[in-house]
C-alpha cells in the first residue's frame, strides 16, 4: 500500500513497499516535478537520466506505482490549491 508520509514545503514523500521483500522505499517529488526514489535501481541507473516527471525513462517501478496510483497528480493539485489560497 502506498502511503503519503510527508507533505512539507516543496516536497511530498510516499512510502512504497518493495514487491520482493519487507523493505519500504521513499519516493519524493518537489513542486518542480523533480523525482527521487531510495531504491537501488533509481540510485544506480535512473538518477543519471534527468529524473523528472516529464521524463518517463527516469522512472523506477516505485515511481511508476505512485504515478499509477494517482498520488503525484493529487499532490500537485493540493499544492496548487494551497498556493492559490496562501496556506
């Protein structure tokens, strides 16, 4: 189960369970669409590919799970509403 664990400032973080072990990885996105995941695939391969929401080649499977779940879009909408209402 994907769980939003932090919405603070320019970043939103999700905890995403591994499909092969009990490990949970952290997926983060900032308000400019820059992505990060704490998994080895992202660290060793994807982080060198301009990890951004507009670059699907830079997604690891955990980032894909967050996207497929609709969490990043929802986070961006909340951020835009918050900016508009001066939270």
